[in-house]
C-alpha cells in the first residue's frame, strides 16, 4: 500500500484503531471484536485507552494479525486526550477511531483504506447507522467529497471521528491532533473535521460503515455550559462561518439552547435574537424559546435522539 506499512510482531500493520473507553466493559468487548472481525487481509492494531478508570490488561492480545494493546490515558483527561494518547502510541501509518459504544461494520477498514489508496487523500470518512432502542436509522454520507464549506453550512454526520480515517503523519502534522482543551470535549469531532476539510476535501464512502449506538450517549446532555463554551470556540476559530449565514445561525441557535437549558432566560432571549439576525428560518431559535419558557431541554434532546438527530 502507498499508505505505508509498519512491521510489528512479524506482520505489517496497515492500520491502528484507537478505542477510547470509560466504564463500558460490555460494549468495549463488542467494539474490540468488531475490529478483530474486519475483512481487510492486512494486520490491524487496536489500542484501547482507558480514561479516568483502571485498564483491563487481560484484554491485550499478541495476535500478530489483530494485536490489542492496553494503555491508560496519560494526557489530558477526556475523550480528546485519550484519542491523542492512542494516536501517539500507534504503529500503523493510518489511524482510525472508535468510541467504546460504536461498532465498525466488517468492511469498514478495507473500503476506507482502499479509498485513501485510490484518492491519495490524507483523510476519508463514511456514512453510518444510528442505533437507538434496537432501531437502525441509516445516515448515508455524501456521494463524493466533504468540503470545508459543507461543514460551515451544516453539521454533517460524516464529521465524526468514528467514521474518519487519517494518515498518521497528517494527524500530527498539517491537520493537527484532537484539541484537548475544548471545553468538556464537546464538539471535538466537528472542530477536528473542520480543520481536516480546511486542509483538503475529504473523500467519503457514502455507505454506512459504522454503527453508532446512541442509547448510552447521555453524558453530554447535562453539560450545557460546556456546550455553550465549546461552540463559542468553534465560531471564534472559524471566522468563515460569517460568510455562511445559515450555518452561523445553526451554531448560534445551539448556543441559545445551551444558555436556555442553564436557566439564563434573559441571556437566552438575547442569543435567540442573534440567531434570528443570521437566519430567521433557524429552528433552534424556536427550541431555545421553548426551553426558556420551561420545556426541559433533556426532553427535546431525547425526542430528537430517537429520530437519529441531535440539537
């Protein structure tokens, strides 16, 4: 492969997958098994990084075809730091990422490595399936490439680290690693994918290649101050949002919902005004008003999540 290969334990590693985990032992084992069962013929290394919990060394494997290594997060606590921890230890020339409650579908590695090979790109992505209460909701990716302007205009599902693959040199070079200081680790996937697409358009395999099991994704829902701060950082770091009014209104509307969820009614109303000045059609302005009037933000989030969406 032109992506390069690294010798490790007698077999050339073509890909390192970093799994970040925190207190999900059952789902973690399923995630490891899904990577082990990839139909790509080359060696795939899995690095499991425990964040704020004690590692389980018994999950390590010296299988040269599907080795599993176990690490404790020695960087900033949280998802961005744990991903960077695994990426720093990777032996493969290409990096993939997996949350402990996600599942790689069997052909993910093969198809995305082939996409990198054919295009020569530094990064690629794919569609996914959202799994909620046993219901599978397909979210196919764009048929072509994901561009920076696309992510300014809308929050694409492909802008997710679980669907991304990136050459290790680009991750530590032109694009840069995960931002370990973004508040609460919120929007870190989006922030990174904005950088990746700003570096170069990202080819997408439109067919879903990952299952995102959303049923346990609840820990962000009560972290509204972090939502507000992280999205504000995204806007400051990407001033080009001002050239895309609908996209700017979307992020401003998310901030308005986060402020309303904290009970800061007057601030929320002002933020709704800011949102509507960018686009009077932005639906999150209405959501923020409803939350400011007393509708629990958690109920809104749960309603949208059941349909494979988010605020």
